């Protein structure tokens, strides 16, 4: 029996073609909740960057944020996670400052930009991040107070590959060409979902998961039912149970109806 539905955001719930969540997805999630099925968001975004999902009318119970590095009840109650250590942060700071690359870190309740704030301003605007959720932190030492759950930087793929070779504990997940979510190499949405399930007493077999990107592979591999969106990364086709339409073509609604989870 499915008791938890897990949704990626960008490219799954949220369309970057229309910069919106389609109404069919809102209605589908509402019907799931009426059936007593809990809702989780699993995203590369931190938990506090869900404004456009919330404003669309999507109600959710949990967030698996920062590509599995942190798990929240709602958007404010941290249940657990996998953080970087100080040396990992120091090494990234040194590299990005020396090369004049943008660098931002995702802390539990806010983003701290360590280098080249101007490169992040449009991203923050698109995500509707308020000023109290973004800190221009050129002192570059907030990680002495608390440790981050991930980062973001921009540079060429060859440099990302070279850095990971020298620092195998770090991986770079592209969300646009030459723009990366910085992650721990042993953490992904699958490990984050596993942490959530342990917290709430459910199993993978009781989950249906939706995704479209390469960062969704591990989550879909483990879920009882795995649904890939129409324009998904090719790697998802090998692990999904159902390949649905785009969210703008009511893909989420159709998949849930196919599995008789909603009317």
C-alpha cells in the first residue's frame, strides 16, 4: 500500500516553460492527501526555497532538500541530515576565491553567498527568495557557526571533474550547463528519502516517487513505484516503472490515476 508520494520540483511539479505548477498537479496532490497519503518534496533546493510550490497550492508534509542532504518536517523542523565538514568548505572556498568563481552554501535556514553575489541574484529572484533568506557573506566564515548541507558554484565541466578527482568526497550535479549543486559524493535523494522513512516509520515499498533529472535516479531506484516524467534524463528510463507525460500534459495526474491512487 502506498502511504507516501514523493515529488521532485523542477521539471516534475514545476515547469520552467511556464514558470508554474500546473493545476492538474495541484489537484492530484490534493486528492492524494484526501486519501490519507502523505506528501514529500525531494529537491536540490533547500527546504526554505519552496515559495513557488507553496504559492501554487501544493501542500506537503516533508522536504528532502539539497539533493538528500537534509530532511525537514514542513519547511522549518529539521529532522536530520548529512552536512559538509569545515575542511570541505575551506577547500571549496579557497578554490573558488582563487579562481574568482561564484560560490554559495545552503545552510539549514538560509543561503550564504561567499563569492560573487551578482551571479546569484537572478536565481534568487526567480526562486522568490526574500532578503532574510539570502546573506551576502564575504567574511566567508559562517560555516564556523553551523555546517552547510551543500553548495552552488559555476565553472566548466572539466574543472568540476578535476576537483572531484582531487576531492573524491565532493560531487558536482549540473542543474544547467556549467552550473552545479555541490554535494557529498555518498549522499543523494535516495539516502535522504531513506533517512525520512526511518524518521516516520515507513518503507520504500510504501512510496511512489516522481522525477525527471539525473539526481532522481537513486530515489526512483529505491521507491516501490518509480515514475519518470516525459522529458526525463535518459538514465531514469532504466529505473522507472512508468514513463508519464510532461507535467503540463497532466503527467502527474495521469500516473496517479494509472496506479489507481486517485480517481
